[in-house]
C-alpha cells in the first residue's frame, strides 16, 4: 500500500470489484477498500448468491470483468450455466447460482492479479477535495490512515462517499423492505398438510405472532414458502441502511424476523425438526440513497430501452418495486426486445469533477432503481466507472469530459459489451398500430400471468 493513488474505490461489492480491477488493468495505481472480511457484497455477505441478469431475450448484454469472475466460479464448482436462450423461463432460472466461498476466492484472485491494492476491514472516515483530487482518511484497525487520490469511485451502494464530500443524496419517502437470506431444512415437503399450515399462519398473523411479509405474504403462503425452503422470501420492512445506527437496526430486525419465523415453523406438525441450513450474516437492503447526478434515469427511460448518447453499459431486469410494508411486489415486465442502457451522466454527482458512483446509488427514480440495482447491472457499471476514472487520472480530465469513445474503447478491450456498437443489441422503435409485424408478449424472464 502506498500513500497516493490514481484511483481509490470504496466498496468491494458487485460494482466496486470490477471498478478496481478495470482501473488497475488500465495502469492506474488503484486501492480497493472494503468494510467486510470478504469481497462480493450482496453476492457473498448478504447471501444473494445468484447474480444476474447477464442476458436479455437470449442475447448476452453484460460481459467483461464481472461475467468472467462469475463464469470462472461456476467452472470451478463443476456446475453448468443456465440455458440463456430459454428467455421465457422465470428470471431466477436465468440468474447464475454461485458458491459464495468460491466466488469470493475468485474475486480475491482477480483483484490481486490486476495489481490493485486491497484493504479489507476498512471504512472511510473523511474525504476532502484538493486542487489535484482528494484527501481520504481511512479507518483501519490500527487507527486513521491518510491517503490521497486523483479520482474516487463510490461503490458503497449507499453513496457514503458522496455524503462525505458534502454532495446531495436523495431518499424516497417509502423505501423498499430488506430481505434476510436463509434456507431451512430438516423436513420433507411431501405429506405436509398445507391447508392446516395455512390456517395456522392466519392465526399467527391475527395474534401478532407473525408480521405481514414474514413469509412474503404469498397466496397459499405456507406451500410456496416451505417448498422453496424459505429462500429469498422473508421481507424485513421499515428498515434503512444509510447510517451505522440504521444498519444496526436493520440487522437486529432481520435476525428478530428470522427467529420469529423459525419459532413459529418449529411449532407446527411435520416441522418439529426444522433446521437453519444456511443464513446470511447481513440483512440485504434494497435501497437507501441515490445521487443527484448530471443525468437521472426514469422508469420511462428504462422501460423504453432508451439508448443514451453517453451509454456505457446495459441493464436488464423488470421494474421490481417491493412494497414498503413488506406486503407484495410490483413487477412490471419489459416489452419484448427492450434493452435498457445506463448513461455515464447518471454516475457523476452534480457539483463533482473527480468522483464517479457505480451500482444501485446512481441517479434514478425508485422504479428504474428497482431494476438496475441488480448484481450484473452493477458489475457493468463498476467496470465503466473503473475505465472512466483511470482515463481521467491519466489525462487530468474531469470524469464527465473523458471522451466517451475512449471509455468505450477501454471497455471493449477488456471484454465488455458496449451499447450502440455494431452487433450490440438495441431497442427497435415500436411498430405503427397498423403494422403487420408480429408482436411478442411482454416478458422479462417471468412467465406470463393470467
């Protein structure tokens, strides 16, 4: 570790790791800072170990550094990738299950091979602008450490660095609930009396022993919850995650919910031997803050597949707003053939020249954010942020002034798929009402609903 860097990346999750790797591969002296003991963020520490979506309508739209690490981890475990040509399948079948332990190890290997420096168990205490970049104070186990950098990448997911820099963040009035990832075992799904179990669930809700959202509040909740072994199904409403106090409250609420569900289930016939086979240490938080960017992605921009003039990556996922009270999900499939893109302007905070944001905290409304916040999209944004900041540090240009074709050329050279390139997918204009062209059903990897 040195005391001056070209690029410092704060946050080692889906966006931060590709950002640091890309910057280092372009020759920038790079430091990656992560608060946890493992890289990977949501994929590893929060247990959402199925990154996606890298494909849209059977075509790959996100490749490059993040995809390479995911694919490598799958190969090491002897698993097969999904058949991405089957785009009609439910979207979770087109995400890529990975082993968190192997995936975290692959990230370690890739980061270190890139030449970047790495500090785990470290957080940012302060940032201050200078004439040539930033003074950064890091909080390490041995105390406060001062470093300087020309460029910063905020990949915290919460725009923490943006806040430290005194720049604006936006928070929605009603934030989406979190989820604590868990898998239950110790029971057989066959032979359970689901009518009796659903009746017990209704009584528990009425008595206040369970809260709405504890079992995702499905129709016929016990059958779906138990057959899925509770995976990705426990909503934790009313939480925030943008401060240490709020994050503490979120973790307590998540484990309190887990204990409540566990205690309830073990009291039921056929579930007396229920076990917790695995769980995530952190409660997953869907949204905290977004930045006030040079550009703001709206739901219309996203669902129309707008090809921005400064597009640096693709994104693909339905609008996926989880009700703030934990009761239900508003899923709005994209129209067939829609390929949303992410503009550089949404990654640059207004009022800053040498700070780039990557991941869910880029500028966008809640509906668009609910879609582009997913892991593959964040990986693509992170790689773009690494290219922008490395080139800016090399030339002395502001992040917004690096020629966009230079950014795209760097991304292509490192395997990324660049929107607008010849052969890259693009959203075609909708046909006129009297067109005789056939129309495909609206879809996003979700089955059509009656």
